[in-house]
């Protein structure tokens, strides 16, 4: 699959070939987010100061500098009436009315949810639209938030591109957007809250690549000898890869507009077979081994210096007996089948050798 995103086109994940190369194109918040002239009078304004499409940010939501730390699955209302038992099945909402009648997924248009902000405040969120993506089991939602309750002013949660609201994918649980903690960059499971993952950022992008956290993947060493790899772990390995989170500490080491070739041995993505060079193997906890960094430097300085300081054992050169990306790699089913998925190499990627 060959896929790409751009700031001016929301429908970025087009299948042009049966290859896995993806072009992660720059998305500048100021150029892609519309703001009103009376921001100071609003409770919250959608500002995408953290926005990038090549994986620097897990999600593209910043509300006056506040993070959206989960959205409640309880307390949901539709047309002013409370809904009960609301939950996510894949990327579809299901629930019941107060008298026990089921509410179909497509009937959730107009439903109001409550989100929790990082400062403890709450925010109202509304489903305005729902469409299917190129994957029939992945639905894309247009979401707005109540910016000014006094004026009943609703704005796009994920910002806009060319005046068109960007859509989001709902996923169970939340993510730790912090850096340099034991849970940084990790998915945090929850049965009571969920996340709207804005396109085209890392959390949503990995779903559209096929790494769906609600869908486990079967791997077989031979006929009749199979196991399930949790979709949550595949998805987390993907977000580490997109953000070049080598040390698994939530610190990204990539830049806008960086193309990468993504592949696995599970039938989800196949290598494009281009001129790129193998970069790294990825586990849910970061890179298993690193042949080269995507860039020589980033906002934190030298990428190599950072890896040397924080996780030097992850260099392929520090593991001479391990065949990083090669036939003897644990990324291959033949070698890695018995390795626990939490520490197993699940995804590999190639990229151009850095030149700056």
C-alpha cells in the first residue's frame, strides 16, 4: 500500500498500489486550523500547536493548551434523553434508551458526550456526522465541542483542513501523552472512557494502516500451531514507529515530511521494496534494535546522543548476535513465535539514510 497525507486533503489514505510505503507530510497548525477573532471570549479554542502528521504527536487535539484526557461512556444523551450502557464495538457506538430500546450505531448522530480536560474541567462533545473509511470496519466521525455555552457555539474538535472539519476515530481507553515516564506514549485501557483519535495523527493513522486495537491477529508457526497477538500491542508498536519513539519513553525523533516504509509478517502491511534502508524493529515498548535513526538531529539535539544516553542497548551494533531486520530476526514468525508479544518485534520499517 502506498499512502500519504497532506494538510489540504483529509482523504489522504488512498490506496494507490498494494504497497506499504507512506509519506508523512507536514501539517502546520497555523495553516490548517481556523480560529475566530474573539478567542478571549471563548471557553476553549481548538488550537493545534502540537500538530504534525509524521508522528511527533500521538493525537492532534490541543484546547487552549489543555489535553483531552478521555471521554466518558456514561452520561451520554441523545436529543435530550439519557442513554444507558453506551460502549464501543470496534469504532461504532451502541447503547440503549432509558426504556431499554437499542440505539443503532448510525442513530448516534447528535449524541452528546462529556470529556475530561487535563485541568479537571469538563467539555461537551457532539457527534455531527459519520462516514465509512477505506476500511469497512473503520468509521470516521465529525466531532465538535462546545466552545462557548452562552452562545451555543460549537467548533471542530480536530480542527479543519481547507475549511473542512477533520474527522476522528473513536477508540477505547486513553493514551499517556507525556514524555519520560514509565507509561509515556502507552495506551491505558478503560471500560468507562474512550479517545477520539484525530486524523491524520499517529493514533488514528495506525488504525488506518490496519493495526486496529480492537482486533487481535492470528499468527501461526505451522498449521494447527497458532496464537493471537493483541491488536492493542500491534497498534502501540505502530505509534512508537510513526513517532520514532526509539527508547519507548514518549519522546519522538522524527521530522515533518518523512517517508517511511512499514511492514510486518502478519499480512497487514508489506514492504514496498524501495531504495530505503532498514531502520528499526518495533515492539510496543519502542525499538527492539536500531540500524540507523530517521534523522541525525531533532528538537532535542542529536538523536544518536539521545539514544546513547537513554537506551544505548537498543542499537543494533550493541547486539552483535542479533540479526536486526534480517532472516534471523525475532520479527520473523519462524524465530519470534514463542516470544511474548509485549517484548516481541512486531513491526519493521525502512527509511532513507539521514543527510543532515
